[in-house]
C-alpha cells in the first residue's frame, strides 16, 4: 500500500517528490506511520493468537518501572518516566511483550511537557553453555509528544546484551540499545548503554536497578543519564 501511495504522490507532485514537496512528503510519512502501526497491531494480535494456541508452554509476566533522567551534558532538563509491560516467555527463551508508558519533562525554566509511548518487543536469549546468557531484541513503537501541540511518530530499536548470574538470586545485566525514528527527518536517534543489578526474591518476584547513559548524533535532548527501578511478577 505504501509504495502505491508513493507512486500516486509522485504522479500528483512530480518525479522529484519528496525532495521539493515538503507538505506532501509529511502527509506521506504520516500515512506510512499509520500503516506501520496497523501492522504492529496485527503482529500483536497474531502473537496473542499464537499464545492462546500454546498457553501451556507460555509464562506470562507483568513489569512496572519508574525512572529519573537528566540531560547528559547540560543537566538542564529533568525527566520522570513510568511504564507498564505485559508479555509472555516461551520454553525456547523467546519473549513477546507490549509496553505502554508516559513521561514528564521539566526544563530549567520550570516549563513542563508530556509524552506517551507504546512499544512492542520481541526478545531472544541464548543458552550457550557459558556462565552468561547473551540476548538480542527488536522493537517497534509509536511516541506522542505534547509540547503545546500534539506530534506523533513511529520508531524502532534493536538491543544486544549479556545477563551474568552471580548467585541463584543475584545477576548483572549489561547491554546496548540503538533507536531511531522511522521518519529520518525526526531527531530521535540515540545509542544507550546500561548496567543493571537484578535480585530474585523467588521465581515469581524480581526487582532490578539500572543505570543508563545515552548519546546521540542528532539531538542533545536524547543525550541522557539516569536511573530506573523496576519490579517484575512472573506467573
């Protein structure tokens, strides 16, 4: 559908679309983001259908987290974030989840703005017979900013990391995440590094404390440092 729509815009606005037709290109990107979110919804529905078909093999979980961040270089802005994640784990170490969250930004002048986010994730961990567990994941989401005007855009991310069990109850997790907007005109690119301590009270209850630092080639607003505390309930 998106390629057909692009051809339609090129017939309407000329072969140089989108280079010389910014307004038309914006409408095209909005349409593309809408289509991408429809695909994300369909993918989530498919995953839930598969989960229902293999319910005996799945382990559901719910996680809530809260974090505090500041701009990495200037410390001029403060961010308070809260998220809730629901998902399932499979016996072959696959994980499917959906996260919803909100964020509040307070500038050095005292002004406030808000955003909300929804993100689907697929994660795969690998048991390679070593004293650590590598993992990779892929994400697709939609963020909406409210800074006096409403602006929404789609984004994607990939992660890689290692989980290192230290005892039966304690583990350390280190990793990196690369994230960017689907629309390259949207300044959202960042590379985030993290180190996290995990404590397992029992197989059903886990808490974690994570420190992150992020860099960006596009915008200082994505260069941040912060702490996150989370609780996860496994069923």
